[in-house]
């Protein structure tokens, strides 16, 4: 009678979910061991442990009420900005019906500029006017698309370029790979794809041209991808070719995964 009683107790506990039976454990393992196409097993395991918040991670600039979704110029008193403003526009779009127009004014000392969004002032996925915290973008790939008008004159051997960047809560930065703005891209007015991997450590291995990470006083890479405060795009002239241009660039479809 005693043995039967234990068996009944175990059965009842398993059925009520007090502790997982062998089948539940096997299911969890099977779930972890079958990454979706293009994903690593590690990414799936992390995803299982830390579900992503149910909020959009795309800046598509579709809602007129959200205007620029917080994207703007953050003036740097030390460097005159070639980016002078940012406005939502329906002139161009990569997705939906609208994009962000970034106003450019290259000339004299204005040879680079940035437009960015601050996650504390404008938390991603939250309405304007709310404030938030730095965002954990560890091991993410951030993607964005930028387009220029064909009246932008660029030289094939000394083209201007683009970079995505992120800054952490202590204003330390990670700039991604330099993407040339090639004449063919401008002439055909294509959306130029930019990516930034937040796991990148350009001082440790030479991953790509132009990537930069903040360093501490001992010269060691110093950047915290768990505390991202700002995400932006930099548009800059080539080091050996000054640019003179007034006109728009367009940004759309900014996301990460
Ligand atoms: Ca859009």
C-alpha cells in the first residue's frame, strides 16, 4: 500500500506541475537545441531566457503624431555639424509611406554630422513625452537604410561615407564600419544598407575600415552595450576630399535583432 501511495503522490505532483517530469525537461532541451535558420544556438538560448519586450524596434517614421520619433541633431560645440536638421517626410520611403529627412549643409568646416535618437528622452516604442532607461542591445545587429538624391556629387576614389553608431549611458561610443557613398548608389538613388554589430571589438581584431570604440585611460576598449543611450547615423566627407552640398538625405527602416 505504501508503494502505491508514493506512486500516486509522484503522479499527482507531476500532473500539477510541482516539478517537471522527464518529458518537460526533454522538451525544453529540444527547444534550445533547434535554432531557427540563421540563428545561433546561443541566441536561441538567450531568447528563451530573456524574452524581448513586446514593443516595436523599428523606426519607420510612419505615424505623423510621432513626428521624428525623437531623431534629431545633438549639437557638438567642438565640431560644426553638416547635419542641420531632421524632419519626418513623405517625400521618400523605404517602408510604408514616410521616412526621416536629414538636412545636410556641407561646406567649409562642416564636413561631418550626425542625427540620432536618445533612448532616455525617447524610449523606443513609447509615445513622445515619456522618458525611459538605457537599452540593452548586447549582441544585436542594428540595420538602417539611407538614401541620397542624385544631385549629391561624389568622387569614386574619395567618396564620402556613412556609419551607424551607438553611445552608452557614459557617452562612450561604438562606431560601425565605414560605408562608402559610391557614385552608383547616388546616381541610382538606392537605399544604402548600414549595419552595426554591438558585439564588435575593432581594437581586438581588424573587423572593418573606420570602426571605432571608446577606450579607457589604459587604452583598453571601453563600452557597455547593455546600457545604450543613443543610436545614430554619421554622414561624413572623405578625409581627403572636402564636400560642398546642401540637400537632403533620407533615413528609414531602422531596426535591430
Ligand atoms: Ca517608413
